[in-house]
C-alpha cells in the first residue's frame, strides 16, 4: 500500500468515527438596531428595529429550534411605549435557551421614557418652559442621563442625609398659603418611629390653609408621620432652584430650572413614563422558562410610590408595590446578568410569587428609587398567615412549611453592586426576602441604604444562605435596625396573646419552626457602620433557626431578640457586643468561639443570667478584649455557668488599618478554638469597601492622621485606595468628618479624597499642606475631590 493510500485509509476511519459524534445544534441569531427595519430579515446587515418584532420572530423560530436563539441588540436607546412582556410562548428549552443581549458589548439602553423635542422658551427668571402635551403620566426628568429634582421644599441638599433636606414647617399653613393648587403635591416623610418612610398625597387645603392628605400605605407599621423629617414636592410654587422641574398635566406645560451651565435646548431631556420595562409572567398552569437578559441598561422608569397600591407583608415592617423595572412571576430558569439598573424610580428586580432556579448575577444598581432586588412570595403560600390587621393569637394549622407553591425558591443573587438605593422609598434594601425559600445571596457589595442592606421580612420559609457580602453605610435614614435585618413574627410569635417581652417561651417552643422550617445561614460577610451602632446582624422579634458564623462586624455586633435556635459562633465583633433581648424559655441560643472587642461584651435587655439559664443558652470559649482595660459581665454571669472557658486576651489582629482582622495570637487560637476565615473575599471584586475603624486592639488603624477643619485627613494608603476605589495612591483621604465640623459644613464627607487644589495636583499629604498653607484664611479654594469613584469639582472656604 502506498503512503497515499494509507492516508486515505486513515481519513476514511476518521470520517467513520466522527460520524458517530454528536453534532452541536446551530444557534439562530437575530439582530436589532435602532436604525433597523422591522420588515427586514433580522440579520447583522439587515437588522430589525424593535425588540417587539424580534420577540415575534423568536416565537416563530422556537417551533423548530434545536439550539440556542440569540437576539443581539446593537448600541442605542430603545424607547418602549409599554412594558415588553414575555409569556409561556416565549420560553426557551434546556437545548434551545433564548438570550436577549447587547451585541459585542455595545451600550444598549432600554428606556421607559420619551425624549422632549419641543423648543424651550423663557418663563420667569431662570425657569424655562415647553409644552409636551396634556395628561402625560410622568414623574421623573433626566438631563443628559442624570435624574433631576421634582420641585420641592426645602430645596435638595445632598449634604442632608434625611430626605436630602427636610423641614418641620413643610406642611404648615404658612407654607401652604403660597400654593395655588396643592392637589398636585406629595409629602415624603420618615415614619414617626423612624421605621422607614411614610408618604402621602395632598388632596386639598381649607380656608385657613390647613392641608389635607391621604396616606399611600407604604409602611406596614402605621401611617404616622415624623414631626421633623418631612418635605413636600411636585408643587409649582416650589420651583425655585437649579435642577428643579414641574409638569402641569392640565396644560401640558413643562417647566424646568436647568442646573447652572446647562442648556436644555442643546441637551438630551427625557421623561420617565413607564413603571416597568420587562415583565416575565407565566400563569399557574404554564410557566415561562429558559430566558436570559444580558448586558442591557434599564432606565427612565418612573416611581411607583404614588401610583401603586401597597401590600403589607405578613407582620414584617414592609409594605411593597409589586412592580419593578424587571418583574418576574410564574417562571423558571430566568437569568438577568451583566445589566445596569440606572436611576430607576421604583424597584430594580422583583421576583414575585412562584419562581424557581433564577440567577440575578453581576448587575449594577445605582440610585434606585426603592429596593434593588425584591424576592417576595404570595400570602396564599403561607399557612394560617398573620398580619397586623389580622393579628392571630392561636395556631389553627400546625403543619410546617408552605401551603402552596406560590413563592420563590432556589434563587441566586450573586456578584451584584448596589449603591444608594431607597432614594424615594425608605423601607427599602439592596435585597429584601419575604415568603420565600432557599435564596442564595452571595458576593454582593451593598452600601448607602436608608435602612438595611439585606432584609429578611419573615421566617417563611428559610433555607437562605447569606454569604461573602460586603454591607456598609446602611441605616442612614432610619433607626432600630442593622445592615442585616430580620424579623420572625411567625405563627408562634403571638401565640397565647400578643406579647413582646419574651414570655411564654416554653409554650411557643413546639411551634418554633412551623414557618422557618429550614435553617438560615449567615456566614463570611462583612458588616460595617461608619460609627458605633448597636444592631448589626439584627435578629429581631422572634427570628429563629439561624446559623451565624465567620462574619466580620466592624463598629457593630449582633442582636438576638426572642426567637429560638440561634447559633452564633466564630465571628469577629469590633467595637460592639452581643445584644441579648427578651430571651424565651427554651430559646437554645448558643454563642461561642467569637472574638468580641468591647469592655462590656454582653448586653442584656429584659433578660438576666437566670433567664438565660431557663433559656438553655450557652456562652463559652469566646475571646474578649478591651485594649488592656477591664472587661465586665452581667451580674451572676460566670456563677451561672456562662463564659467559664472564655478568655480575655489580645487577639493581635494582623492589620486592622487594611480591615484585615486575622487573629495572629497563636495561644488564643489554641485555647478558644477560634478559626481564622478569609479577609479578602467580601463583596464584589473591584467595588468600594468600607473604611477602617478604630479597632480597640493592639494595632493602631491609621498612624499619620492630622486635623483638618475639624475633620481628620491621612495619606492615601492601600486601605484608603480600596475604600475610595482610587486608581492610585495620590491625594489626601478624609478618614473622619464629624457632622459638627467646619469641613462637613463646607461639604466634605467621610472617604472623600482631595486630588487637586487650585488646579495643582496633590500627590502626598505633604504636598497638600505645602499648597494649602500658602492660601489666605477666608479665601475660596478650588479643588477636585474623588467621591463615589468619580472626580468632582468642589469649592470651599479656608478657615
């Protein structure tokens, strides 16, 4: 046989072998472009124009699909006239999943608004006017992509944490006397007990200018309005500051006081008119399945605060508008990844009722009006549910777990960045979970929230894992809360009478896991407060069946109130303590092998050592330290058998200045059994991190701090760079800015970095002082500061 015939022989064998290998099904690709044509073929050279047309073509392709179907959207803004709704007929299959994504990373904006194209004319002073037509449903305006301010009193002030400015006299007769038509107006306020927000529609005023208003129902704990923290908006006479706007529905006139230096006539002005952009909704018989949405930006979504009916969630504090920019119900295997939710007015993603096996991954949520992600089942899933209006004190159904399948299960929320949520709704969070089971929340960075960062509203139905998250700068506009919060208030909680003092525990014990029937795990998270605060991991009002371990709590601790079966171990708590409140008989709480830096590490409220004995609680093998100072315990603590094997010793943290609290004291590790856990796996990589705290341990967190206008500045080190998200180590870092300081009044905030002074670049702290000391007192200083990962032009007066 010749060598050529041998080659043919081998080739024939290869053909024979490969003919038996599985052939991967070809993908079907459709293309959409803002300048496309809906009558085209949908190819890359002849793209479709609308997502609606692409959806229709996908339905046709699904009939014979054997491989993936990809809808690739070219860069541009796609304005929707109504939400894009996906039902069972849009479902993919495991073999033929359907994906809607941007093409090659191009920026694709899905807009719920419209662009203002009419011309502007002068009205009064700096206010401009145009007509967009009457009876439009709009309540958010964007200038060049930046959300502007609805006409309000008092004027917007970013230096004011509460409501961006508040005034007790906002609804006074003297103020209302200015208003010709107050029925357009809204009141936004905090709850009277600082438990989130409460909001109202103004309806009228009487002859004495006393206004009348109706509550929108956005808090599950009553309609009380805070006497100080309140403001009014959407009233024409309050249009008096840059960035403010007002729309007259009757005439169609739009009034705008543009920010200094801007001209709406040569800018992009857009108004939000939709409450939702994407709706994935099946039904009880037919679910929506195997859809992916990737690399899309969702924006121009109006608020639901004053347009939706609010629904209270069992006996948690939350009431919700069941709507979002991206809404999912009765669906399975839905993925939302690599998307940006940009300044949406309500919730970002809402997973409602029956849902299973979804992935919400690697998304960015910025300046969300309400919560970033809601995972909320239906009341129909709960056995013998109790609400504040129907407060049951008996237990007629003693079966455990859900009654129906109307709840989310096996949902993964991972790798998301959530910043500055709750701009309008103050009972909000990065992630809220209610009437759900087995939700995995991991590797998310969540910061700047008016209330908690992660909230579990009720014990139904547990099984959640909260892991590797970085949660900080929370509870900014509320109180009695933590960066992680949960309530129990399950069937046992009011059994034999509504009583929150911790009584009747033995009688409640048999029913402790009827609703929280699966254990909730909180592990390997970092929770942080900018200042010392009591409630960090807040297990409130009977929250039961928790395992809490390997968490780093900075300037915050944990709270166990009422409830059963909480095991808290191997955590590090800096500058706070274990707060134990209203312990039940037979509580079976276990607190061991924790490192707690505090002079009074155990704080009992409505409890005692004797009560902890009847609760069968265990406190032991903990490490306590108070920078060499005394450590005190409650009366009769050790004689009652608690902390008899615990030690008082310096854990010798490795590098608190860089938030590295690895325990290096080998003797302490051996004696206590504490096990170090990773300090570099919190949150989403590349996102901002919390600043270091004064740790009370053996290592000073910052060694080169100096006073500056009543604040504290330091050089930018690795920790400061990480906190600020800086590209380098240049500038000076404001590590502390007390609200009483001159620096604060001039507009500086904690974690600001001064990058230049009078257009001269600052490289080190020494270079800053070299420039600053040459300036005259009282002079205006032009600076560039780095805040929220952007350079901002800034002015202040030297003291």
